[in-house]
């Protein structure tokens, strides 16, 4: 009896193990290929749920049915105009034929490696057929924003203008996509999209690009500097001109005021000294004395005519000295010095 129960228990255990290996589940994000002794059997399982297979001899190979990501490594490559750039791509792909995918690639690691080869090769071919500006620019016929301060000469030199393009980056990406999609389709893969993630100048090209940018900016800066110097010179010239104008007008006003004052003073003197004959003589005497003071100093020699108006007062002094009994000196420097001393 115990032997019978042991046999039944063994059969039950084998049945349980067989049932567990015969049943499997497929989720909504998976699809499966059933292999028997390493070879696919039957159609791919593409629906989710509980499934059956032969226990022990069949194996479930699960394949992702979601949109997968491919992110390539940056690679240096030349453009048509012989400029080396570093291109970084990314793409999205999906397994559409799981059986073909399983037969050719087996797993996702092999698929990523094959995408590296195909997408990298097609990218090099596309970049080599186009100039750098075609890969960087995206829009054809775009009107650039240009500095309103640019002169006609600078506008004629195309400073700030855009180099015309024939395709642009979007069409270059489309070329790579179409060429690569045909090649990956044989692996049961559908290429959904491809984009340039990053484009950098190569280290050998970057200084040339920067030098050209600096040269353009320096040309505009030098124009601004020359215009600033010209404006500064104009302002300084206007300042000097205005200063001279102000000084000349001030001098003219001073002279006018001085002339008016002299005229008023002369009029006052005229009214004061023309009242009587004695006043006129006194005025002549004071003006002559003032003239002596202005003309005669120590060591001064005067040569005067005897009928000169300036001489008559000196002659009067000479006559006064003669009447006093003194020996009349000659009209020389000594006499004039004495006369000057008396005048002072």
C-alpha cells in the first residue's frame, strides 16, 4: 500500500511540474517565439494572456514589443566642404517581425550593434554629401534679423546675412532615415525616427570658426569705434566753437558797455568843463599833467617843438625858475627830470 501511494505521489509531482512548465503568460508589452530544440516552431505569439506549450522540450523566447531607443556614440566625420564635425545621433525603433528578428539577431544587444553599424554608415554617407551649413541650418529662405545700424557698405558685404541652403538639417535626417530603414527592415525591425542630437565642431575646425566670428564682430566694433571717435571730435569742435562764440560775444558786449561808459564820462566831463573859460583851462591843465605822468619817467628825454601844447607848461615852469634869480638850466634831461618830479 505504501508503495502504491509513493507511486501516485511521484506521478502527481511529475504532473504538477509538467503543468507548470506547459503554462506561461505573455504581458501586453511582450511577444514570444516558441523554440523546440533551439528551432522556432509555430507562429509568433503576439497576444497577451495565458498560453500553453509542450513541457520540457519547448522554450519561450520573449521579445519586447515596445518602442525601443538607440543612442549612438559621437563620431567625427568630414563634410562636403572638408570640415570635420562630431555628430551624435539618436533613433527610435520597433520589432515588427519577431520571427525574422529572432532568426537573424536573437536579442536586443545584437540589434543595437547592428544599428550602430547601419546608422553610423548612413550618417557618414549623408554628411559627406552635404556642406556643413546644410547640416546645421533647418529652414530655407529664412529672413535674418540684421542690425539696423549696419551701413550700406556693410550690407553690401553681406555682414549679418545667412548663407543660402538647398535642403537643411531636416531633409538630411530624412535621407539618413530612408536609407537606414531599408537596411534594417530585413532584420524584422522598423525604424521609426532618427534625429541629430548634437553637432559639434571638431577641435581642428573650431578655432577657424571662432576666428571668422571674431573677425566679423571686430569689423562691426571698429566701425562703431570710428563713428564714436568722429562723434567725439564733432562734439569737441562744437564745444570750442561755442566757447569762442561766447567769448567773442562777451568781449563785444564788454567793449560796447565800455564805449557807452566812456561816452557818458566824456559827456559828463564836457558838461562840467565847458561851463566857464577857467574850467576849460583847468581841464586842459589836468589832462596835460596826466599826459606828462604817462609819458615821462626817470631817464626819459623829450624832443618837443616850442609851439607844442605839451611844451607850454614846461616853458611856464622855466620862466618861473628864471624870475626867481636862479641860473636857468638848459632844457635837458636834468630839467625834465625836475619837471617830472614837480608834476608828481
